[in-house]
């Protein structure tokens, strides 16, 4: 059983749940609401993409079988830009080839239908532990500035610093890719849904606003290369 702190990690994490079957979706959503305050429940990959692109998501739970959509393709595409988000698959698919393909996604769990809610709770426990143990709960910047990754809040001396949606997206992208120097075009593609419409002026303005809020030395501009967070033990 999770201790109170790990329960808090899950409670403040946002979960995107994708299931085409209405009754199954309804029942599992009720179970998830006991663990998290923020559940996005959808019945199609199209809706899931829209939710993911416009909201900070911490955990994904998904079926992989849809009438006219490919759940595995969606998850493979997501993994290309987000290597860390915990993924749990709930599916009736038992074929070895599909299972092997799914395992390449570095899953928290693959749960077969009909679902055992005990197995789902255990998977959520591991997702919460993974979020915490991977060091993606709080980031400490200079001058006592703290970013709570799960709550998406930036605080300094117990006072909140407001962040816009795109400032949050930029900060999360930089944290998830903390070991890489990302160039301007890569950041545009990861932060904006329609990156071609983003001017260099808008990009630079976002970078400067974020620097002002987390500290100028916290976001390093590597000459002629790109940007990387300049922090320790992330």
C-alpha cells in the first residue's frame, strides 16, 4: 500500500484514460477518480491527442484496439517525444506479436481484460513510485525557486509565480529532455502543436519570459546549438 506521500503524488497527477467501450470507460473512470483529482477520460485517439496537446498529462492508461484508430501507433508516436511518462495498457489483445510490440514502449503494466481492479491499483502504485523515484516531482532552481512537476506550480518563498500554458509546456519539455541540448526548431515542435505558425520573435519572447521566472542562469543558451536546463540532480 502506498504511504501518504505517494498517495499525494498520485492524487496530484493528471491521468489520461482512453477506452472506446462506454461502459468499461465509465467503470474504470470511477475507479481512477478515487486515486487522482484530475482524470481526462476519452473514447478515441483523436480526442486523446487533443487533450494531450492542450493539458499537462502525467500518466496515460489506454486500450490499443479501436475500430478506426491504432492505439499502439499513438503510443509509439508519444514515446518519441516523451520517454518518461508512465503508460499502462488495458487490453483484450493476447497475441504474442502485439504484446512484444507493446513491451517496447517501456510500460508500467499491460493488464488483460476483463480487468482486475486490484491489478490496476497496483499498476498505479508503480506509476506513482516511478514518478517520485525518477526525480520528477520537484525541481529546485536558484533563489529558492521550486517547480512542483506534478502540481505544475512554480513557487518562490511560498509565493506562487504564475506560468502560462506555453511556459509550462516549455519548462516540462526542457525537464523531460534535460540531458539534451534542444535547438529552436526542436523546441518549437515539442511545445507548439502548429510549430510552423510560431515566429522567431514569439519563440524568443517565451524563452525570455521563462528565464525571468526560473532564473536567467537556469536556462542555458549554448551558442549556435540550442537550449538546456542548467540545474543539478533533476
